[in-house]
């Protein structure tokens, strides 16, 4: 039974980590470089036919 509680705690901790990573706003020292990288690779991901 202790393994069941340990497993449940692990699942809840991983889910909370994903919520922190995916949903909540990231600090500026993380967000600014990500925006720069996204802006640099955007033309390669969505090429326009001229």
C-alpha cells in the first residue's frame, strides 16, 4: 500500500512540474532567449512560396 501512495505522489509531482513549465509565465531571463530563438527559426518552419 505504501507503494501506491509513493506512486500517487510521484504522479502528482510530475503533473505539477508540467503545469509549472507549460502554464505559468516564465521569468524574463528564460523568456527573452526563447523569443529570440523562436523568431530566428520561424522562417524555416513556415516558408512562404513567392
